[in-house]
C-alpha cells in the first residue's frame, strides 16, 4: 500500500521507519532481508533521490520529503555492511547537494515537525549520522582505522564509487557542452551557406516520388482501360447473340400461336372500344350535370331578380296611391273648411262618393301591401307617408 506524501500521513511514515530501524539495528538476518530485497532497496533509493532541486526549503512538502529521505538514508546507513555502496553514495551525495536539504538543516525544527521524535530516537539518529559521517570522512582521508559499523572494503568502495560518479557526471557535462557547441556551429555554417538547400532537396525528392507514383498510376490505368475494352466487346458479342436467340424464339412462338393471338387481339380491341365509349358517356354525363347546375343557378338568380322587381313595383304603386290619397285629403280638407265656413251647407253628393271610393281603395291597397310586404312593410309605408306630410286618414279608417 502506497500512502500519499503529505503532512497528514507524516507520523505514519515516521512510525514505520522507526519500526524498521529498530528491527534492523544489530540484527544480521534483518539486514540480509533488506539488502536482498530489490523492491525495498528500490524504494529506499528512490525516496532518497526523489528530492528535486525545484522544491523550496520553506514549505511543508519540502520538509516532509527531506526528512523521509534522511530516514531512508539512515536505514541504508545501518544496512551499509550488506549493501551495494554505489546506489547509496549516489543518492546520498545528490541529497546533500540540494538547497532544500541545506535549508531544512538550517531551520532547526522550527516548523514543529521535529515534535514527532522522542529524545531517545533523536540521540540514536544523531549517533548513527555521526558514525556514518565519520566513516565517510575516514574514506575521504584514506584512514584505515574507522568505526566498526562500516568495514574498510565498504568505505573504500563507497569512496571510489563517489569519485567515479563525480567523474561520470563531469564527463557527461563535458560531452554535452561539446555536442551543443559543435551542433550550433554546424547549423550556423549551414544556415550561412545555403538556408534553402534542405527545402530545395526535399522538394526535388518529393517531385521525383510524385513522378514515379504518376507513372505507376498511368501504367495501371492503361492496363485497366485495355481490360475494360475487352470486357465491353465481349459483352456486346454476348448481347447480339442473345438478341438473335430471343428473336428466333419469338418468331417460332408467333407462328405457333397466331390464331389465338388474333382472337385475343380482337377481344382486346373490342374491350378498349367499350372502355372508350364508357369514358365518353361518363364525360357527357358530367358535362350535362355541370350545364344543369349552371341553369339552376341562372334560374335562382332570375327568381331573385323577379322578387326584387315585384317589391320595387309594389313600393312604386304604394307611393302612387299615397300621392293620390294626399291629394284627396287636401281636397277633403278644403271642402271641410268650406263646410265649416258655411255651417249650413251640406256636402255635395259627389264628394261623399269620392270619399267612399277612397276608403275602398285604401282598404284594398292595404290588403295588397299586407300580402306583398307583410304587416311590418305596411307599418313602414305608413311611417314613410306620415314623414312626407300625409294626413293619417286612411290608417285610422282602414
């Protein structure tokens, strides 16, 4: 199980490292188990080399990484007798050269993370670190008498590995600088001589490839065209032979089936004539139906015109009668005035007969108006007559 490298899991890592350190310190079988386990050695060396120069020395993540790397280095220092010294010295040397390691070393536990260690563990860690540092110093100085924790062969091998690692790094850096310098000079010379030479050569190569592809395609097209022509000629020949065969079979069948075909053609001709006659009759029926509908529409329009003219004629008659009645009423009014002036003179017989005739005409005119216009028409005619100034004589008497 791999835990994330965070401040929350920091005490768990410390506890695990303490268990491992207490287990391997002074225990040969435990050291053998660690140094013979490739995953364990890979994890410890990766933890030491995991610190990058991009980490700042002030954040919590940097301190966690640095302290985990230090604990891993302590485990490897305890197990140094049975460990290949090159991996340890390479990783430990890179860790010592990091700025984050130096900053964490100078901080002195101000961030509070050192509170997870007890006093005994800190003293033991310092003892192991001092012993490891003394062993490395003895290797640097070539002193054969060193601490018992690390053997002479291991110290010499570690020192030689450290020197070899530094030489390899210097040689790699020197080769890289030489390569970059040579490549820059070569590229600048080529750019100065002919900046478009590469593009021109690439264009020529592309044109040559396209020409080859075009030639291959043209050859293939010519072959396909020839094959297509052959296939078309073969199809035409087969088609002509098939037509001849069908024509011969049709002629034979016609000779054998001539009488039945003649009768059948006659029957078909008669049925076609009958269908044509039926279609003509149906067209005539539809045409006559349309004409009948047109005649009915014209008749309805004529009836409406007659009704309208009858109404106008009745209105004209009514107006004429109203005019006559108005004149008679005027005459009657004049006669009444004469009678009133004389007081003793009786109305002549002719006037009485005229008034009676007018009453009879008034009644007959009203009956006609009721038949033509109805009661509402009579009322409207009476109102129109009164509006024109006629005396309402006949309305009360009739």
